[in-house]
């Protein structure tokens, strides 16, 4: 009988311990929209986080990209998770303005992120506060064919690239050799926005460009015309039938040496190499300075994680943000997905010159733009990209294009 009582006491104690353990296990709900490879990389990172924090259970609910765009508007209002994926810059502004993302300035300050994530800081800041943490990005810039330079008798860019005047002058030499100085494929519109963004960032600077995409600048203003005046200097040297071809078709022109340069994102490197290019004849440089002295901003679409205002487990959500922002976590995640860590203290593969060049370019940038169709509302982005394509085909239509875009601005940003 004594033995039975003792057994019962042990059973009760075990049940109490079990209950206490399960009570200690705090749930962290995380809504995201990862493709398969990034999903596996983030799941591995979550496993690391849970191993270091055994009292936290991260429950990842993954959506497809398109479904997520609708879902986030619903769940931020009705049933907010503790963490949610989104994007930097103007793309997060509506959620900030609606009070649906939480201010996480304290996470940045407590973990030295203003320095470690310095280049991404401006795109995460609204009203002087930080509204999320970036975990990956990739660079845009100019990819070039060294063999095309040789064929045209043009000196290769130095380590610091070339000046804008040199770039424009070289275009004439490439033309004389029967080579397109600059290629793009704007059948799907968006590649032309990459050229526009750099023209804008280099002519008038990051703050002006962000004001333009936020609807605060008139498309018919003198400053806007300056952007197109610079673009007009290279317009005659862009692949003539760009409006009829896709970006992969333009990539083939670079591969074949029929074009010398391509303003494109790092995701295209795989396509260049599949076409037969190697590190020996494929080069990368940052877009040249146009207006002297402007701080160098880069085009780097940035993926971010936020804490919804309706989050229930805020303390652990902040702990997770700090973890994902760390140099080690970002090194591991981005090595797995082939992109760049936003933490400048992370490391990247030394054997990939394009990843290394991109990391150096972005880690030292003044600020990052997110790409025109992320920084501008969808309706304005479409109108703008149609205008950019038309300008490259018929630059004489500039006045009509700008007037049309100004009317769109007045209607869309009411």
C-alpha cells in the first residue's frame, strides 16, 4: 500500500512537471511566403533558434507568393501572427501608416543593427523609427562582356568602374564595332525600370527618387526631366528591338558578345553562365556616378520580417528578429539561397566574384532602393514602366509621356 502511494505521488509529480514544461513552451506564429529553397533555409535557421531557445516553438505557416499578398491584408486585421514576411521601403509604408506593423527600433538599438545593417537602415525607417528587420537582398548593377570590350578596342573598367562621361563615350566605340552598348528586354516592362531607377538615383539622389515613387514629385518637373536628359545620352545605343524581347533574350545578346552591358539583377548570372560565359569574360561594375558628390545608393530588393501590431508574443518575436539579423544567421541563410546577407559582418563565398562584388557594393552603399515596381504603387508602377519602354523606343515622345505620368500620379496618390 505504501508502495502504491509512492507510485501515485511519482506519477502526479511527473504530470506536474510535464504540465509545467508545456506551459513554458511559448508559441511564436510566423506567416511567410517562401519558395522551396528559401523555405528549407529558413526552416534550418528556425531549428537553430529553437535549439538555442528550447522554451520557444516557432510555428511557420507558409503561403505561395500571390496568395500571400491578399492573405497579409486579411490576417494583419483579423488574426495577426507574431511575425510576418514583407518588403522594405515604400512597400511597407501602407502597413506602417495603418498601424499594422510594430515599431522595432529597440531591437535595432539593443543589437547594434544601425551599424551592422547600415546600408538597409534607410529603407527600414519611417518617421525616424525602424519597422522590421531585413534578412536578405541581392544587387543590381551593370554586367558586361569582356570579349565585347576587346572586340571594340575599349579599355576594360577599372576596379572603380568608369565615369558616366567615359561610359557614354565608350558607347560610340561599341556602336562603331557593331555592338549594342547596352541591352535589355522590355517585353515584360520591368527590366527597363532597372535602368530608370539608376538614372534617377544617380542624377537626383536617393531621397528624391523615393519622393518620386511616393508620389511627392511631379513627373513634369525640371528634376525629372534631368533624369531623362541623362538617359537620352545612351538611348541611341540600347538594343533597338528591346520592346519585343524578354530579359533572357537580351541575356543571350550579352553572352554572344552582340551587346556589351546589361543593367540587371544578380539572379541573371546563372543565365549568363548557362549560355557559356565564365568568370573570365563576365564582369560586374556598379552603375557610374552621374551627378558628382551624390551619396551612392544602390538597387537592392530587400526581403524583411516584421512584428504585426496585433502580435501576442512580442518578446519572443523581438528575440527572433535579433537572431535573424545576426551575422552568423544571415551568413548561413544566404549561403543556402545564393543571395546576400544584409549584415555587413556576415561572410560570403569568396569563390563567387559576383556575390563578393555585390556584397561589397551593398554593404558600403548609402541607401537602398527596392526597384520601381516595389517602391511605387502597382498602378503607378505599370504606367511608369510603360512610359520607360516608350521613351527608349521613341524619345521624341518624352513630353507626352511625362504629362501622362503626371496625370496618373495625381489620380493614384489621392
